[in-house]
């Protein structure tokens, strides 16, 4: 490395940085209007105001990346979801429940000016039950005079209330320092004790694509469709299912079966649930209704899984209903709408007739295999050397940036660091990714490539 102009410390640092796996997840929960969205904006350093006045605004994105004191983590924003038909207590509880389930630590936001309400107490009970680390944020303490209000929140029994003004930034630094104290370095659900246990599968997709039908089919029993009403939120359930001679953990299947039809915020609720399931899973099976046009919502769900760095399988359902014409158009739609994930194994299934159910497990296994593939450094550099010699980077400004060497810094999903003599253009990076896939497989997995340029 040294003779190529990088010093060893740079190289080690870059590999270390790229090698970090999935980031730990911080959930921000609390009643509507306590300032959750404002706080999330502050944490992620978002300048533009995304705090909406309208209740029940639907937002697709619920997970953001943030960094504090050099540590990166994800933040789940539950602020976009408002009171719905379930009534305020149940809705806040359900929202908090999903967010807490997906999180490694929680910031519980209370409006210090209002003090602790019954709903706040209900969330405290959920937090106790979940046993995740909690930081209590006493928000809307805009000046020193509000600190007394914050002190009252000791009564919640969650330890020290951190007086914060999410709006002005006051106190957020101290609170975030405390967050880093309690937030694990890596998400427990991915790299903790669960490794070696049953593989975790998230079955996701927009409403009515056939998720619960498929789950019933693979689990080999007709399940009762649950119709739950106010106040009966239950624990999200991870279900063990025997498939292809192995046990798989289908995460958050209660969410799939739950038939609560929400009037407001239903889409938001669905995306929060999807995000939670994806965070907990190793592999996402995205179910798509092949009879219907591929929608933006389908694309967003796929993107959610890819951005979370999970292995991916695409299952096209309701195949029993397709005629020749629809099959033709489906293929065109897949090319144009889902071209960015051509690497994902694909199965054409029917939850109704059971068509190709036996292909699901091999597809999941292929994806997990790609997700865990490690290319030895020697082999990688032999490959890169040949590739760069045969297809050099275009000359720019009289110079030719060259990839000097590379290494795979991590797996689940595969992450590469390439060291280069100059700026490597996006097109060339994509070319490298394509060739890496051709050479080493990586079927069913996103791959990350970061490039370090010699100073
Ligand atoms: P959410 O529903 O919990 O996400 O709450 P929002 O972030 O949408 O905030 C609700 C309202 O409280 C908005 O009008 C915010 O401007 C206001 N707010 C949020 N944080 C603070 C704060 O620290 N101080 C004051 N005075 N107002 C705040
Ligand atoms: P979910 O909302 O994704 O859980 O979807 P459901 O499992 O509730 O299915 C929605 C509708 O699609 C129901 O009427 C199912 O009977 C129907 N459905 C599900 N899978 C298939 C399939 O493979 N073929 C056909 N023809 N209908 C299906």
C-alpha cells in the first residue's frame, strides 16, 4: 500500500470505516405535537422545515441517517403519524410499539410545558416492557425558566429528563451525548446473539399484494384474519415457519395479518411497519402484484430494503391470473421500473394455487449467500488489475485516474473500498460494480463500493 502513495493508517482507517455493518437504530417516540419531527430534523441536521401543519400527512421515508460525535446511526421518525380511528392512546401506543421494536435505543419526547399525560404514562409502560435503553427528552424548554418543568418529569421513572429545545437546539448536544452512551455500536438484532439462529425474513409489499395469503400458504395452515379494534394493539410477532427442511423466522407477521383500516396516516403506518420489519430482517421478500402495474409504492418498498442493506428477493404474486398480454407488459415494466435490482432473484408465484412455492426457499438462500459472500483480497486485486488494464478509466483533464487496489471491508451486505489515484466517475463505478457481480455472483444483495482517492 505504502508504495502506491497511501499511508497504512489511511488504508486501515478507510477499511475500518467501510467495514461497519448495519447502523444501530434510534427511535424517536412520543405523543403528537411534542416536537418529535422538529427534534429529528435537528438530529439529522436537516435545514429545511419538514414539520407539517396538517395532521395525518403521509411520508414515505421514516428512517434517516445521522451522525453525532463521529458515530453514525439511523433515526426512525415517528412524527408523521397522527391520531386515527383507534383513538389517540391506542394510536400513539401502536406507533411507539413498532418503532421501539425496530430500535436499539429510544428517545422518548415529552412536552415539558404540558407535563406528563396519561398517554405519556402508557408509552412509559411500553418502554419498560421492551427493555430498550431510553433517553428522556423534556422538550420545549426554550430557556432557563423552563428547566423546572423538565425536572417534574423525573416522576416518569425513566431517569434524568434532558431539558431540550428542539426548535432552537438548546440542550440537544447533551441529550445526544447521552444517546451515544446507551446506543449500542451495532444493531443487536442483526449482529447480536441472533446470528446462527434461524434466518430472519421480512415479507413486505404494498397492501393487497397477497402477503397474508402467501404467509398462510407457506405456513401450511389457514389463519384467522384478525380484525382488531381500539386498544388491542399486540406485540409484533415473529413467527417460526418450517420451509424446505429449515426453520425461518418471519419477522413481524402480526403486522401482516393485522387488519386495522386506518383512515388517516394509514400509508405512513404501513411504511413504518415495513421499515421496522426490514430493520429486523436479514433478507426481504418483496411481494409484487403481477396482475397490477408496478407502482411507485412497489419501488419505494424495494428501495427501503436495498438502502437498509438487506438481501432481496422479488416475488411476483397472483401469477394464476395473468394472461399472455399482461405477461408481456409485466416484463417491460420490470425492465423500466425495477431495472436497478436486476440482481435480485425472482420467483413467479401464486399464493392462491401454490404455484412455485417450492422456489421461494432456494431464492432466499441464493440471496443470503450473495449477501455473505467474501472475496479474498488476492483474488479481488487480480481481478481489478486485469479489469483496469483492459478497461481503463477515461482520461480527464490530461490525467487518467486509476484504481490501484481494493479490499472487501465487510459482508452482509458486501462492502468494498477501492483506492484510486484520482476521482473515479460514477459511470466507471457502476461499471466496476457490474463486473464485480459478473465475476463473483452477489446475486440478491446490494453491494457498497466506496472509493478513496490518494491526496
Ligand atoms: P411531532 O408531532 O411530535 O412530530 O411535533 P412537531 O415536531 O411537528 O412539533 C409540534 C409543534 O411544536 C410545532 O409547531 C413545533 O414548531 C413546536 N415545537 C417543537 N419543538 C419545540 C421546542 O423546542 N420549543 C417550542 N417552543 N416549540 C417547539
Ligand atoms: P395483503 O394485504 O398483502 O396481506 O394481501 P392479502 O393476502 O389479503 O390478499 C389480497 C387479495 O388478493 C385477497 O382477496 C386474496 O385472496 C387475493 N390474492 C392473494 N394472492 C393471490 C393469488 O396468488 N392469486 C389470486 N388470484 N388472488 C390472490
